[in-house]
C-alpha cells in the first residue's frame, strides 16, 4: 500500500531548502496504475468533446438558469482551466514515470517521489479530477451516496464499478494523505 511521508518538521523543510514537502512512496503496481490513470485523464481532457457527459463534473455550468451567460463564461474560462487540468495530469504522469527508489531501503516502495511545494497543487488537482471523473462513472451523488455495484445491469458492469470504486477510494486516500502531510506541526 502506498505511503505518504511529510517532512518531519518545518525545520526539516527549511533544511532541504524548501524543496521537499512530501514524499510519496508507491509499489510498482501502484505506480503503473497511477501513470495509466494520469494518461487517461490527460487523454480525456485533450480529446473529448467539451459537452461530453463524462466532463460534466470537471466543468460545471456556471449559470444554470442562463444558457447564454453560461456559454459566455465557459468561453472565457474553460480553455485555461482545461489547460491547467491537462498540465496537472501530465505532471503526475511524468513524476511517476521518473520515480526511483531514491536510496530508500524498503524494497516494497520502488517508486518514490519527492513533492516540493510547487508540485503539490498539480497532484491535488489531478486527484480531484480523477475522483470527479470516477464519481460520475460510478454514480456518486452530491450527498456522497454511492449506488450498490451489485445493482448494475450486468456482472461485468458490476465488477467494473467495484474496481472504479476502489480506485476512487485510493485516490481519496492519496489526496487526504498529502493534505495531512502538509499540515506540519
């Protein structure tokens, strides 16, 4: 299971020149899955029709009661927001692909990534986007309720939704752990 470690104290962070805020540690399977998920989100954001239903939660309508104002708002804000989301997915994918053991003795963690202060926001952005896409796919409601995968119309779809729910929960764990690691004493 992945592990997130914070700099031991503010002094540790300052001693590293402010370059290490969080250490992410993944085993090979987790790293492969994370790189693949980042590539999929990157592709989804780059290639999808702006009105695609799987993007609804990533780009919610600003003015639900005024289609013209909503379109105008989207025209001015969406390209930059979409670019930042793509950049975040690329940053995560590239960081995972470049990860190494970093001299850490625990052989379970073959992919270790040091996130400096500037790298944290792209990771949190990507994890949020991943969770939003998965939430839409598995039917997470605004109140957080999740439909039972067993109610899916087929066994194959039920298994897919169970897998997606596991990834959704893992992304939440990573996101929560990074935020907790940043809350230095």
